């Protein structure tokens, strides 16, 4: 059965203040109001604590399995090192880690081509790594150094790399969704190429990642409408980790099944176990293929879980210990590792070699970030004004911020 069957979501055993819904729990097998048929099946995805991947998974090659494992371990190890560096005072501000959600980033992004793009959230380090931004550049950016992918001007929540198709991490909730939509509308966006240049080539694909809390915001619905109207090659990926900062998802929305918000716009809505990289990858394959073939957007809800608090400043006291233990037992990396062994796709020594490779890369990234210089004062106004003359640059042609009295007040400027 296609991964694009609409799945019936079963939530973990959390207390919910919501009354039982009178709405049907699934869509009909077909609907004339939708552009494509939807089939309904039941999926018991989050009630088992087993870390073994089911035998029904699609077949992957040995190279694919090792790539998935390496990318997930890179993300996990990088974030663990970020926690160490943050508590040592090497990073400042808010740092939001991705531990536990690696199956989503890896499952989607490792299927993309270089020409494709990704729009992220404030939890963006691992998205950047999966898209190919070197660990050195991501770590240096977190340190606020010039060796970072944004030369130290973005920091933890604003990873950007035009070279690798990372269009930014966005701190404000839902801010990246209109950016992803605009990327596909304007030159060299798909609509312009299709309508003006009359190109018939396969489309580039943009993936917009966002959290469960964002799915209640207006720009989410506005962009679903535009993406469906013009059949834009966008994949809207909801990383539903069940908590919007400190608010339980079940307490914050009238219908917690986010994937259902796609079909009213004529967009397929798919729910997938976001702790299972192979299931995510299967859904991602079909969504990417649809987008490339001009069939339009897809809304995918990946039900996952973050193993740490909302940020490293969060004491994480609101989530119950048994809930956290339940998801820790479903660690996506442990599950994939077991699957690789069961399917004879890798040996213990091969995975240990990958672990060692990643450890060396992370150590190198820290050393690079430590040795990279801080941004000079002259960089302060770069990328702020299109033409800084008259404000940023003085009559002598030098940046005003180089004046020792610049930060004492700007009335005279």
C-alpha cells in the first residue's frame, strides 16, 4: 500500500483536556472534492516501546543504510557536543537541540539533490548538517565566529548557506513557511519558470520544516492555499514533538491530527512515525517525486519527540518522566542500528568505524570554531542596509561603527 495512505493517528497516553471529537477519525476512501483519492488505514505507531524496525520496511541497500546511520549519528553527536560547549560558556543566547528527532531530518534531507532547498526553524543545526553544511561551519556559527556559515552573524537559530540550499533557520514561529512558498513563486521559482519561461523541466523541491505549534498560525494556512493553488513543489513537514515549548500539543489545538489540515486545500495529508527513519524515508520519497513531477505540495506530519528540553535553558520539568522514558526506549538511532544488523547490512566494526569518524569530525569542528576569529566591528552593519552610505558609512568612506563613540548614541548620526 502506498505511503500516501492517510493514517489514523494514535497519540501516546497523555492526559488531554479536550472532549471526545464528534468528527470522523478518518477520511472517506475517496472524495470528489479532492484532487486525488485518499485511502484510510490504521497505524499503531506510538504505543510500542520496541526498538526493532518492522519487517515490512522497504528494502534499502547497504550504502543507503550506512549513509542514514552516519547522518543520524552526526546529528546526535554534534548536538551532544553543543550542550557541552554551551555549559562551558562557548555559546550564548538560546540553543535548541534536535536529539531524538534525527529520523525526520535524515529521512527527508538525504533524499534531496544539491539544487533543492530547505527552510528550517530555530532547531536548525541538524537540518544544516544533513543538507551538507560542514560541521566546522555550523559549530563556528554557534560560537559566533567568522568561520561560521553566516560569518558569526546568525548564531544558533539562523543557519544559512546559499551554497548548500539552506535558506535559513527562523526564530519566529512559522516565519519560514512564507519564505519557502516565496522561494517557489518568484524568479527563479517554479511558477515564474513555468508561466513566463515556459520551461518543462522537473522542478526543484523545497522542504519547509516547522513544529506542531506553528500549525495553528495563520501563515501556515495561507501558504497551504497558495501552494495548492499553483501546485508548488513544496513539502510541508510538521515535526510534531508533542510540545510547543512548554505547552502540550493536545492542550493547544482543537484537532491534534495535523495531517488532516492538508486535504481541505486539496493537499495530501500523511502521518508517519517520526521515530522510524525508514518509514519517514518512504513517505519522503513519494512526496519528493510528486513535487518534482509537478503534482504539487504534500503535508507530512512526523510524530517524533525531543529528548532534551525546549532549549538548553529549559529545566524540562513539565514533561512526565514516564513519557520521556517511553520515547527514549524508541531511540531512532538504536532502532536503525538493530535493523542494519538484522538485515546483514552492516557489522559492529563498520558502525564503530563510523562512530569514530564522527567523533573525529566533531572534535575538529570544535577546534576550528575555537581558533576562528571573532567578527570585526566593521562587520556590524553588513547585510543590514542595501546601501549603507549616509548611515553606515561616513564621509571618509569608513564604517561609522569603527568610531569608538559609535555605540554611545546615534543622535549625531
